[in-house]
C-alpha cells in the first residue's frame, strides 16, 4: 500500500488551525492509502480525504484503507471490515489526547502514535476492549489479538490479561481471554498479507507513478550507477556458500584442536597457577581464568533430514571451572513450527542438553584454556528424550576461532564485549535404525547477569552495538550488524539489524515486567521478512547494564527460516 508523506499531514494541520477548535475536534486525520471498495459514512474514500470524528469506515472484500491521525497514529483496516471513530482529541503542544474506536467486524492493524504513549488509546471489538500503550496491535476479527510490540490490556468476559511484545490472546463473547502466549502458526504472516495491496491495487497512487524513467532512477539510487544491476534484473548469482555442516565442522575442528593443544602446553599450567577469585569474580586482565557462570540464549535449526527445517531457540548456562580446567554448559531448547517460528511446538520437541562437566571426578569432556578459549563435548553414552546424542559447544572469541569464523562467515564484525561471550553448538541425535538421524546446529550467547532490577537505570539513553549471527535454511550461517538505541525512561529500544543475508531490519523492542529483559518484533526490507528478538542486559566492566545478548527467530516468504543470537556492548 503506498503512503502519502508529510505534505498531507501538514495540509490537514493547517486546515484545522484555520477552522478553529470546533473543526479540530471533528477532523482527526487523513486517508493516507486507499484500495477500492472503501467508504466513509457510505461515501467512497479517496486518498488524501479528511477523516472526521464519529466517521464510520467500511470496506468490502477487495477494499482496505489506511488512516493517518494527527498524533501519527495509523490504522490499517482490512477487507470486509467496519470501524467507527468514537472519540479523538489531541493537543499537539502537550502530545496528549484520547483515541477510542469500535471495530464492529473485520481486521485491524494499529500502530500507536503520541496518544498511545500515554496509554489513552482504546479499541473495542465484538468480544473485547483493548487498551494500547505505545505499541503495534493486530486483530483478525475472530477474537485473536496480537501485540507486535509495546504493551496492551485485553478485557473480555469480565477478566483482563496483559500482553507484552510478541504475545497473543484469543477472546470470545462473554468469555475470558486466554492466557498470554505465542500466536498460532502463521497468524502474523496471514494478518500482514490481509493489510497489503493485492495485485493491481496501488493504494490510491496515481497511475504511471512507476514509469520507466522512475524505475531507472530508483535502480541508479539503489546501485550507485546508471547501469547498476538489481535483484531480478540480470544480477549475477551469489557464490554458493559452504553448507552449514561444513561450516560448523571447520569451526569446531579448529577450536577443539587449538584448545586441546594449548591445554597440553606448559603455558596453560602457568595460567592455571595464577591467583583466582571467587565464583563471582569477573575476569580481568590479571585473572583471565576465573571460575564464573554465564547465562544467556541459544538459536539454531534442526537441519538434517527434515523438510522444512525447524527453528530452535532457548536458554544457555555456561559454567567455567578454573580449578579443574573444565567447562559445563546446559542448553534448554525448544523447536518451533516451521510455518511460524514464533510458535512453539508440543513439549515433545523440548530437549535439555549437557555439554562437559565441572568438578574433579569423572571424564572432563571439556577444556578451559582461558576466558576466550573453551569447549565442551556431550559426555559419552548420553541420551536425551530416549535418543543417543553426541555434540560439541565451542567459544568463538579466541584468536584461533576468529580466523576460522571470519573466513567462513562474511560480514561478521563481532561484538567487542568485556564479559559477554558467544559461540557455536552442534548435536546429533540418533533415532534408531528405522529413522534418520537429526542434527541441530546453531549459536549461543551468554553474559554475566544483571544483579537486580534496581541496577537498570530509570532515566537516560544508551546505544549498544554488536552483531547478529543466525543459521538460515537457505544460506547457512549469516551475520549482520546490530544496534539498539535504548531509552531507559521509556523502557524501549530502537533496534536496527543491517545486511543480514542482504536484508535490513528495524523496529522497536520493549522492556519486560522485569526490566533486565526485553523483546519485540522488527520488520525486514526484503522478502516479507520479520524478526522476533528476546534478550537481556548483561554486565560490563564499567556498567551493570554495559552489554546485552539474546536470541532471534526469522521468517519470510518462500519458507525462509532462520534462528540465531545477537551480542552487543554499550558504546
């Protein structure tokens, strides 16, 4: 759907100023995009048309309309829908007001502006009352309500639930909403498709806007040269990347060989003999091998003998035992629906893997050279969910690791983190002679957890930069830049992920009830891709919230799937 720019908003604002307070109370915004069969009070809507207080918007099966309000709230009304603007008051000097609307039937996407930042936006549906605070909401007209980011309350049947970023509830007339959870498979993608223009629709833009001259100018801007190639116009194919298994085998082999060799060297014993702090002593220059526990996240794919692949996310705990040169890592993972990487499958897909061990008894199955170089293997004869499993977890922070990783994974400029560490993991699970084996391959990130909620500032801003690395079903391991501009007062972050498999993502995340954690959904600029992030603040050397890390789940058109991690430090 095409959008009008600031000009329409400026014209509307000027008209309201000239007409006085009475007109301002009635006239609330403009139709910024329109597809056929959309009416306001039974009159056909045209692009740029003013929308008034008490306006009733109706669409038919081929109709849709996007409304842009004075406070920069936008509503996209899907086909076969009926919405009435019950109340709209906005004071631009104070950025305050109230918005109330009734969705009699159909689908709606709400993107909050200034009014919703103060929690004064309400949408009433046939089965629920939705209060929205600074977020994005989608409802399907069948009682399903999804919070893309921000927070919202949903009341039905006399009961209320609160939704955070990425959460869903199902409502019904005279019944309570379901507890907050992940949306049903395909829900987000299906709703996004309902709000997009169909073939032949222009959103109200004039015919001929995409002339040959305009297309040529766009290609010039996109490529930097008049004859530049763009996707689909003769661009040469990208080189075939190494398979995921080849990548992880090369990385794992180099890491384990390097660490095992250094563990046998006299230098390692010299490091081991240095004074050590307690279990919670942070690694510093004169104590690079302290015993400590890091916590964090994992991502990856179930990649072998499964079509389509299953995305994986979960949590990680890394225990570094300096006294015994050992490492133990526990990964708690869930596989997700291939059709919707935001939705967990049944509990039978849940698995808990242990790599290595701590203490002085039994096989080590691990090596701890220093804080940048360590690995752990799943102990021999291990079983998980009645399947024989083998596997390895390795750090990607050491010098040897860097050489392999940077050559195998383009565009990786890794986070320069003080305490936060990341790496790779792989598990092979034998299903028996009658069934093929499964191989799970991904990445992990872990840092020093923030001590208490009070350590998270309540004012000020900070920007964190680092990297995202994900396992993508069509490309193997891919990497991109990561930035999160955090507003501690507003409890939000503006996230940007750049050049991740030739795609840029942007959007907002919101702090959870526990402000040490955050999450949200951000949109990509190619292939209808979107990314769900879940993360936490971690400690840095100079700040209790100096670093962050988390997991990402990615989906897009043509069964595009990926899952991985991000790591970043305050700059």
